């Protein structure tokens, strides 16, 4: 991506992103049964996170996120986008409830 295109993308974001690397546990519903898998966060904002995972996520899908190292409850999220970048499967999650 060219520098001018990257700058335009950053300027249109609703919130500032901060690089944060955390191990996360994701739980999704697959045909009525819960499926869990791990993910690594790449960055966070006040409204969401960008993650790397091996789970096959789809835009619009509901996901519950748990960060084992933090003493917090699961956070409900919605998958906003999925794609591959830097040779890995990535997804953008929107928080549906506040992070503590």
C-alpha cells in the first residue's frame, strides 16, 4: 500500500489503534455447537480489535472473546471483516459490550 493510501486509511478510522499482543480464546457458534480456538491480538482500539487466528470466521458472525491473562469476563464481538495479510488469516472484531 502506498504511503498516501495508508495515511488516508488511518485518517478515516473512527478510533486510534494501539499495537497490543495478547493471547485470546475465541468461541463461535457452528451449527448450534460452540467451537473454541485461539487468536493473537495485533492491535486494539476503543471499539474493536484486529486479530490473527486459524478459525474460519465470517463477516457478521458473533464471537465471544476471553483474554486468559486478564481478570475480565468474556466480551461479545461481531466479525466486521476477514482477510489474509502477511501470510496469516486476520479478522477485525467490533466490541458489542464495553471492555473493563
